[in-house]
């Protein structure tokens, strides 16, 4: 049960409708989380910076590593919507989330994402050492900032009780 409704497009303020329409233009549709966030265009814009950071990370780690990193964070925070969203990304790309073999880099990102989500004040030094060996400071900053927005997204969905989008139902973990 969601504690906050999704916007009613017909009766929404012009700024909300404009943001909604831009989301449809960019990504084809508006998820339940975004329809809920759109009650506050400022909150919506803040969460949409996830895409900006993703675009910064793409040339450094690639899409699959981003999906794996995001899935690890989301699983650690027990966010049904986000874990299912990233399961879909992996499945649609031909990977089984239960059986695929992560690369060495992806395994590091899984460990890093889980550590950040579990106890951000206590990310093990050994993980940080491996992150710093592999990535420059800009990439490390982007990874941490991206993880922060991912965790914020998970928290929003969990606290508000945003309902799972119908198109994600078939991707739920068995």
C-alpha cells in the first residue's frame, strides 16, 4: 500500500505535466515512483540526477556494471521496485541474475555497493584500496554519489510504499 498517491495528470500543475511529458519523451513512460515524486518537481529533479551520474559512469564501467552495482545496493536495502527493475535490465540483456558470473570489476562494485548500503560509515579499507587502484578520483566520486542517489531512491520507494509497476511483475525474484 502506498502512503502517497501518484499524480493525477489531468489535474496536475503545468510544471508537473511538463516534467511528466519530458519523462515520456526521454524514456517512453513514467514509472510509479516518478509519478509519486512528481508531487514535488524539486524532489523529482533531485532524484533524476541518477541519470546524469549514470551517464558519467557509462564510459568508465559500462551498463552491465551499473546494473549490477545498482542491483547490489537495492538488494541490500531490500527495495522490491529497484531490485526488480535491475533484474529486468539484466534479464532483458540475456543474463540470469541468479547464475551469471560477474567480472572482477563487477564483483568489486557489488562488494562496494553492499558495503555502502549496509554501513556507509564502515566501508572496509580493503574495498576502498581496490576502488582507488581501479578508478581515478572523479570516477570514485561519481560511484559514491551514484550509490547515494540509488540508496535515496530505495529509501523513497520503501518508506512511501510505492507499488511495483505492472511491467516489472514478471521479473520479480522467484
